[in-house]
């Protein structure tokens, strides 16, 4: 009997990003959970952007000769902002996740919010500060003219890197300084107090064009102000993640509806995971969309898959199958 040829999957991880370490863990999770029909090729992209196979540097322009499909296990700059997606598009290498344009929009919190607003999705009031306009009076101006408390965050960063909850004038000043070290644009949002939630969306799953997964309620530990970097990735002191979340039926349906609409609004591809705040009186607010949600052992999407009776390996198989489908 003829042995079926294995599909060669390049697992791209690392990259010149503040989320390098998280990407290594996501890549390790993908490598460990690929099924028997795949031949995994571990590709490390170092912090300088140099690509390596088995520790040996190589030119990615030859990738199409070595693999059938790329699984992007990257986060943050370069891997999630459309840069590596543009490269793969130019090389005609199929890949998982969103295309270059949707990736760039999703990574840019301001652009994403504009798409949400245009789609009628409720999101916190915001203001954008450019680094070139930043001066000693900026914090005071925000304190007196923008609703407080507020959230200060870099426009182009994920995993809550550089985010500050501002309750005082000095908080705003410190938050701006921290965020401007990461991005030339800073987003200021009204701080909505309520339950934190997240919800994944899968395309083409269980006969649905857009399948909303189970909601997750995120409860940061007492010493944590919000779902920050430590909350997301620490196995010892991470946030408590409840799936399905403790939301009313109406809240759950609204979170799932909004997650699908957010995915569609930026024309995301294959999968995404969106974050929300559920205010007890004002309802559900959309915060951000992640076009390459984390797939570490502690990540939310694998937990959501498990909650709907699926698994991590099935998720990977589904995404690779979508990537290999001929484009319409």
C-alpha cells in the first residue's frame, strides 16, 4: 500500500518582537500537537529577524521550495502586524491566520477601533496622542479634558505590553512615558469597569461560516489590576480563567455576536480572539481583536476548543486545512 506523503509545515516562531518569548511557547505548543499527517519544520526567527532551520541561517525567499504551508506561531511586531504575511504572500506560500492587510489593521488598535465603530460595534471612548505632539502639558490636558480613570496603551503592541491603568495625574504621565517607549502613537481609552471576557472565532468550523467559541471570564488575582502580561502567561500567578464564563445568556450571546462582527469588520481570516469588558449596567464593550491569538499551554483558545468538545490538535489541523484551500 502506498504511503501518503506528509504535508510539510513550517512552524514560524520568535521574531523581532517584545513578545518573542511568548511566540517561542506558542511555537512549541504547535510543534507538540501537530498530527501524524504533518512533517513539522521548526523555523526560528531571531530577535534581529534572521531566519534559522536547525540552527543554520537561511534566506526565507527559498521557503516555497522547502515547505507546503507555514503555520505562523508569532505575536507582536513583524509576526502579527502583516510583515511576515506580506513576505509569505509574495512567495506564494500558504499560511495560517489573516492576510497582511487584516493583520496590519488588527495589530493597530486605532485602525481596528475605527473598523469596529464603522460596523456599529460598541467600544470605549478614546483619544490618540502622537509622540511628536507629546510635551510636558499632555498628561495634565488629558487629566482635565478626558474622562477619568483611563487606560493608556501603545497603539502597536499585544499581550498587554506597555499598558497602564491611570487613576491619577502621575499615572497618566508614567503611562504615556512607558507607552511611547514602545510605539510612536498612544491610545487613551475610558476605563470601563466590569467583568473581563474573551471569545474566539473560527471560520468554516462545524458547518458555520463563523463559529463563535465559548466565552471565557478572566478574573485577575488580587495583586493584579487587570489581565496584564503576568496574568496571561504565568502558570503560578496567572489570572483565573473560567470557561464558559459566568455571564447571563444575553451577555454571552452579545459577546459571541460581537466577536464574529469584529472578526468580519477587519476581514480577518481563519481565526481570531477578541477581548471585552462587560459593564453591569452599560453592557458589553469591545476592546481589541487578536488575529494570532496565543497557543501556549496557558492560552485561552485551546481552552475554548476543549469547552466545545474539540481539541488543540483538531484546531491546528483545521487551520492548516483552511490555509491549504485554494483561494476563491
